């Protein structure tokens, strides 16, 4: 078999592709072991894995980002500013499901949840000011 001259990226890494010529496959004594179907118009093609690569997922990238010193600093600030809002909206208000489909509609529904939260905060602040 001759090297076809190309490399390609597959599911597990980078592969090299080899292709046998049709006339070579017809004369080969190992044809029954090598080919699943009888020869029609092309020879056997085989790809070999050169080097296995570990796939990097978005989750892995985010873990690396958060584990950096800058990421830890930013995340610690986020925990005190925005995470309590998410917790309050989902747990205390029970607004933990987006019932609409599509990015635009889901975003609109989430913004309405946020408006409910903000209006409630304004209402509570109004009550506190009347006490003072």
C-alpha cells in the first residue's frame, strides 16, 4: 500500500491515510482477509492513528480559567455579587425553569425573572425608607 499523502483529524487524533491500488488488490492473496466486500472500483484504504490526542472540552477550559490566580480573584468577586441573586431567584422564588423555546424567548423570560427580583428589591427599600 502506498501512502496517499494526507493526514486528517479524526475522533481520537491525527490519522495517516494509505490506499492500495485496485490492480494490486485484485492480485493480492490476502484479499479475502483484508476486504469485506468484493472489489468493485477502488482498492483498500486504511487509516492509522499517529498520535492520540486528548480532546479539550469547554468544561476543561473553564476549569483552567477558574484555577488561575486571576480566575480565582474574579470568581470570588462573582460569588458575592451575582451568585446570591441566582440562588434567590431559583430557590426562594421558584423561578427555576425556562418554559419557552428559542434564545430570544428564553432570554426575555429570564429578564422578566430579573425584573421581578429588582422590583421586589425596590419595594423592600421603599418600606425601609419609610421606617427611617
